[in-house]
C-alpha cells in the first residue's frame, strides 16, 4: 500500500524548493558577499580621501 500524502504540504514544499532554486540563481547572477561589499566601500572611501588630499583651493 502507498503512503498517504498531504497534498497541501507537498504543494507548499515544491513551491519552497522552486523559490530556493530561483534565489540561488539570483544570488549567483546579482549578489555579492558582505565582505565584497565592505571591501568595495573601503576602496571607494580611500580613493575619495586621496582625491580630496590633492584638491587645491582656489583663492
């Protein structure tokens, strides 16, 4: 005899799995890790500071 399956649970489990697969695909396509975002912000801030140090005031 076959095991009884709750169709609502099966449907929701399948939907969760599909969303997880889509989220993984989006993470690969668009995402950056937190460390990468922090490193990029640090590089940007350093470049801005260097540029500001070379700025000459006109008087």
